[in-house]
C-alpha cells in the first residue's frame, strides 16, 4: 500500500537520529514557527535536531518560544578530531574558561612536534534535512550555496504551501490550499502522537504554529484565509496557543523609527490608476534618515493594500545590499502574483509573491520592475503600453500617475 505524503514524512522522521531543519529566507513567522515547532517535537521524541536560518531573526519575532535554538552556523561534521602521528602513552585534558588543554605524554622516548599534529572533522551525523516554507532551494541563501552536496547525500523533506514550489525534495509535501506551512504541520504532529503514544503538542508548540497562521494570513485578513485556517487555529487555541502574545509583538509593538519609515514610504506611493498598479520604494537613504532597519518594512505592503482602493497589483520595492527585493500583492485572482514574480526568478502564491533583482542600481531595478508590471497589466487590460516599455512613435505616450495625496502628473519612464 502506498503511504501518504504525511505518513512518508512521519516514517522518515521516526527513523532519523539527527534532523537538520532549514527555514526559508526571508525569515518570517511561518518559516520560523514551522522550524521551531518541528524542532521541539523532535526533541520530545528523543531525536537530535538543529535549526539553521540563513538570515537574522526579525526583531518582532524574537519573542517566539525557543528562538534562541536557531543557529547561524553549520557544523558539517559531528565531531572535531585532533590527530597526532606519534606513539602516545597517556592523554589528559584540562577544561578551563574559554579553552581546553590536551596533555599528551609521548611513549618510547619520542617527542611530539607541530608537524605531527593535524585537524579534521568526523563524519556528518545528520541523516535528514527538512525544509519548511521554502519554495526554492535558493531561498536557503548562503547555506545552500556552501553545502549543495549535502542535499544530494541526505533525504530532503520539502514541506511547503507555495504554488511556485520547485519540488526539489526527496519527499515533496505541498498544499497550496493551506494558509501557512504551520497549518500543514498540525496533522503531522497529531499522527506522530498516535504513532508514538506520546503527548507532543504543548502551549509553546501551539503558539509557534498559530504564529505562522496569523502572520501569513495578516491576522486572518488576507485572501488566503480559509475555513480550514480558522478550524486549525481553534485547535491550537484549545491547546494553549498564546494568541494575544503573538498579536502584541507582531502588530501592536512599533518603534518610533519604524513609524517614521512607514510614513516616509507611504508618502511616496505611486498609483498608475488606468493600469491598476500601486507601488512604493524603500531605499538605503530612507533607512538612514529614519534610523530604521530594513526588517521594519515588514507590514508596509499591507498598508499599501489598505491605502490603494481600485488597485489590482501592489508592490513594495526595497534596496538591499547587492540586491533589490520586490514584494507583490494582488487583489484579484485574475492577476497571478506568483507568475509576475516568476518573470524575475521569484515565486509565491496567486495573491502574494516576491522576487529579487541583481546586477543593477536601485533606480535601474525600480524602473525595470515597474515597467515590466505595467507591460503585463497593459497586455491583460488591452491598454497601450507605456512609452519606454515599447518604442512607440507617439512622443506624448505616457501614463497618468497620482501620488499619495491624489496629485496627478504625466509620468514617463526612461
């Protein structure tokens, strides 16, 4: 009998001894909630588990239970080995603050020189990798770039809810109808409890799982909110999930610098009304002027949605070191955000997606991205293309843009 994907994952987890858990980047409530809840479940089952995030934990998520368990470094081998090419009669050690002294007594009248000492690592002791909320391996950032071979050596359990998932795992458990990856973990944990006879769900795990659902649905306001999401959330609340703790830290705690940044970004909103496209930008200069960090931009895209009646596509374009990050939201299933992001190598969901642009200045990246979205909207709406998108002969070709105050201007790119 063919096992279901959930059962295949459970079987692999139960026979594994040390599981490497990798949340996607950028780190968010769903990826971190998924990784940490799975970490604690495995520890309760007597397994070794390691969580490594390729990006720092956002400030508003540092309240999550066991957040300190997320490491930034990968220990490729399970042990550090010192090899001495000599006859050694006795080995002693002294553990001191910040260091360890190894004391070797040579045998047979030998001496031990530096040339006879070498260093190495033991065999890798990881026996499975679990990626959570990860549509593509490139979302694992530097970790994947530096440890690509590991993904060919070990079974990879790919648990995700993005429609653009590349199915890179040995086991690909994908559910694009799920509001969050944490929602998908709830039945897996329940089956593990049945299989092992152990009580695994507790208040911390329930809080982590609920954090993923709340953040990915915008506190149940986004279009990806489903009856199933409410049902699972109710189960987690019944299990002791601390909903108000999540709401307080994610939505009700904002620094003055964050509020200044939000004001600056919202004041720069551009609206191509005929094309149903709204966008704004966050530059390094904006961060310097407000004293904010890039992670403070987290929920601005939702504010753009709330301030853009009549828009079909909403975008926030951010200047980061060496890359331009673009977040996309759409207000209708007629416009596939995942497809638009895919034009730049990104992906996501029908209503929410993202991508990155490399190899150009911020202004160039903004122009390229905005032009591309306008071109796609022009095709869909059977509208004339903006002048710089296609070399049109009419010198007056352009589009009417309004700013956040409703002031209009004739806008041309290029």
